[in-house]
């Protein structure tokens, strides 16, 4: 397994040490099913908010619960490996819950980056703020979503 990909418990210990070293911890999360330009720009933005970027990835099981039974297209193992290959990501962890609250609580980030479509009143906000962190919003790049890519692929097959 890639050295960037960690289980939640192991990651919590790593984060504790990084915080002792004075590092600013940034998190973001999502499915990241078909990696695209919008994702890369999100990671670039998030990484620029601090020292260490930790990406929470929804497990296959959780994606099926909150997106659709026929998703994800790419399995969690391969999605995590692709994200680990990016220069912007420092650590990746996979979580089984449909919502990322337990992931955020385990890391207690200084900054959590979310898509602007969710706004500041996102579900992560109370947990992030409880531990002294703040929410930063990334402006979604229109036309660059996994759903848009899937639609375009299906249209080319007609």
C-alpha cells in the first residue's frame, strides 16, 4: 500500500505529532470517483491553506449509500492510490460513513476545505469549529464534475 494511505487510527497519531511540530493541518473530503481538473484545483487550493493536506475518501459502501447503487465507477483502493500520486496530497484515508464527520473529528484540522456549493454552514462546520478550526470554501469550476464527465461519455456512445 502507498505510504500516504493510512487507516484512521494511524492517521490520528501522525496528525498529533505534526501538530506538535507546529504544522497547519488541512482536510478535504469526497468521492473523487473520476479524477478531473476540478479535483486537482481543489487539492491545489487546499494545500495552499496550510502545511499538510489530508484527504478523506468515501468508501465504495458509503458512495453507494449517498450517491447511487451503480457508483462508484472506480473502487476505493484505486481512487486512494490515484490521489496519493498527486503532489498536493500528504495523506489519504478512506471512511465508511456517508458523511465525513468521524473523519474530521479524528483529524481535528486547523482548516477544512469544502466546495462553495455547500457553503459555510456545511455539515462539517460544527465539528471543525469545536476543535478551533475554520472552514474555507473552494469555488467549484463549472463543467468539471464527475457527473458532467459521465454524461459526456454516455452522449458519445449514442
